[in-house]
C-alpha cells in the first residue's frame, strides 16, 4: 500500500486545490481567538482586530477573529465527504480588557458556526491538561467572590457531514483491517482525555515555542477512531506537522496547509521522526495489548474467545479478528512539499528493529 503526504505552504483559506468531498477526515487545531499569542496572526488579516483590542472591545475582536475561522470551516464542509468527520481541537480564552475579566467561549462559537454550515454536532471530548503551578489560580485567591476557576481543559469538537458513511466492498475490507483493540475503544471513546506521557515522544524537541502544537496522541486517536487505512486526512492548520506524522504512522494519506513557510523544515523533521519511530510505535501498541490480555487472564482465569487472523494474538471481540497492521517500509520525497510512503502487511517480530529509508531533502523549502 502507498500513501501520500502533501504539504501546502499557504493559508487554510486557500484550500481551493482540494477537491469537493475528497477528504475522509479533518483533524486540526486553529489559532485560538482572544489568546494573546495569536493576536498578531488575526490582526495581519484584519487590522480592525487590533483596533477593537486597543479600544477594550473584546467581543468585537472576538467576532472578527472568528469570521476568519468561518472561512476555513466552510472549506472543511466543502472538502469532506458525506459521512466524513471534522474534528477541531479548540480552547476557550480568558482575558482582561478595559479592566474587565471575562471568558471568551471559542468552543461554543465554533460549534454554532459548524452547525450553521450543516455539520452534525456529536458528543465532544474534554481534553484535560492539569497544572500544579501554585500560581495558577486567578484573582484574590482565598477571599470569596474575588477568584476565578482556572481553565485546565480544551475541547475536541466532533462533527459529521450528513448520515453515517456507507461501507461496502473494498471499503468494508479496509474498515475491518483498521479495527482497534477493545481496550483502546474503551479509553478513546470516553468524553474525558488526560495525556500523561503516552505516545508524545515523536513531538519532543521541535524548538517551536509559538506553534502550540497538540500532542501526537490526540491526532493518533482521532485518526484511528474516525478513518480507515488508506483514507485521506486534511489539516488546514498543520503547524509543526503532528497530524501528518500521525497519518504516516497509521497508514493514512494527509493533506496539510500551513501559512508560515519557516515551519517547513520543522514539518520535515516531524515526518522524519515519525518515519523512524512508526514501526516501534506499532510494536509498542501490540505489547500494551498483550499486557492487557495477560492481566485480564490473570484476573478472570480464562483467555478471550477470539484470535486475530493475521497476527495470532488473542482479542476480545469478533470485530478485532480481521485487524491487520501495516509496516512502514520506505518514505521518499516525490516533489516539493509532497512525500510518499510504502507499507506492507506487518511482520510484528521485525517492527521493533526495522528502520525505514527516509529519503527527504529538508532544504527544499518553497511554496507549493
């Protein structure tokens, strides 16, 4: 199997090159309106944002920032196929303007915008990011009516376009091969996620403090939950390339847009790290499953009733018996901003040590 990764160094609003209803899943995280680090980003496209902030009119600035994102959500609706999903990681903001502290509910504004565009809103995930900093509380601390609840979570909004996706023929086969483990289902399809050191090593050391990149685990889960092997995933705010890295490790195609051309080298570095670690990630996933099965057998005294056909390990349900892992063999650059990966059915014994060839030229940086 082969997959493609296209990196467009252009703004998310320039997604006209993506065909109508050609994308199976969208996973993205935009700049968050009313978070100060993104003010310049929004003001560059609309100087009235700065005027509103300087005047202390937070709601006017909030509205103008979201109008820019609305253009992207409309493109997402155009490009995603019927039955496809749109997953948006967004955090709310708190800010003091003109002496008034208040909450700006980004997740509610994005939800209403996507609903107006015809997407069906599904139960969302709360991604909790706790901090133990003693100064995290806002306000006067111990005095009543003078402090504020600290935001320690973000939202992963989940939308579907139209009715459920129809599965038949080859698509149905790919769906069965893309099954996840029973215990993964139980963790992933919870409405509360807390990441503490799980599968985030692909994103360490990127040296991009302003990227605000979401962790690899977030994209990894969503890609497995809402797409199948060989599907196409779009990220209109690619940033440091986390979504592309997760697609590479999971055997999905990826299209990414990023307006900051200086991030191209970082994206290539992210893909290189993903290529180097993809098969080890697969082996680790199987090892975690084996540990789960051993623990369950130890507690209950009997093995699961089903066996995976391709890999021979015990599984909990009949839906897992056709699961087929893909082993990454090679990644090569096919054009500026375009890369191709090749996979074979996984031989799990070799996944831990096999390092694929990665023939990328990181200095080829120019607009697509």
